[in-house]
């Protein structure tokens, strides 16, 4: 999919597997440029090679297989997560200075965006009070299909979300995902969805305007020269 430019927010989809360290550095640089008024806001969709990330609340005993994949300490909120092929990772660099400075509203809008997107693909998903992420099923069938971890610096967001399309779910066994060891992890493929990564990306794009509407826009024009 080509980059989508609406004049204010760039939508970028990177092919192949994006190295994590380089991606993180580029994301942080873009967030700083947005704050300086030198770049537009950005939605960046990637896949990574297999790796674990440790959020600011990560506990050492929740990394069960420290030598299995590379482990990256990261400044986002949350605990340990897995990224790998078949998982869509979305990095959101949005300026909350112009969108109300309301972190709770941002997270709620992000959750609803992912829920609506999965609903378009035939998957009934939801958020759960007291738990981070996006969930499907109930009882013994309850499982996590999406993770959320964000950070703000000078009111610009970065990091974002991950949706399991068709990753190797056994890779999650090397960590206690997001500190929620009592719950299973699932994917679109495991739930029987026939849709692929491209279909997910297209659904994300369709529902993105509703997320922006939920945030509101309290500032001026974010376009750059």
C-alpha cells in the first residue's frame, strides 16, 4: 500500500520486516520533529522480526526465555510484549497538544479504533476494565488479540498497538504477555478469519477518521511547508 497523505497526517506502511532499534530511533526523531513543527503527524504500520520488548513496568521474572529472541528495553508503558512476523504493529505519532491534552480519551479512542477495525473483519473484540489491550471471547475462550502501549513526550504520542494477524503464537511463551499470565493469546488466523494483513490495514484506514473525530481538533493547521 502506498503512503496516504491527507495534507496533515501521513499514513505509511513499510514492507518486509523492520529492524526494531532503527524503527524506534526513527519514531522518536519523528515525534521530536512534530513537536518542533517540522513534520506532519504519522501513522506508521510495520512488521518486526521476532523480538521481545520491555515496557516501563516490566518485571524480570516475566521474561521466561531471555535467550530466545533479542530483548529491547523501551520507554512505552506496560510490561513485556512480543513482536514478530504476522503481527501488525502500528506506531502513532499524533500531537495531543492540538487534540485536547487528554490521555484517557486518546487511549479510549485507540481501543475503539481497533475494536471497530476487527469488527469489520468479522471478529467481535472489546476492551476490559483493569486490563490493557483488546480481547475476544468469553470464559475458556477468552484471549488477547491486541496489545497497546503508548508514550507521550511533550504531548506527542509514540509507540502504539499490535494486532495478531497470523504470528507464531508459540513465540509468546517466552514471556508473560503484558503481565497477564492467566489469559491466552490469540490471532485472527486462530479465530478462523480469512483476512490477511492487507485487509487489516485497509480496515484500519477506513476507521481512522472516526478515531480522529473522537479526539477532536483544538489547534490550527498541522501542515508543514
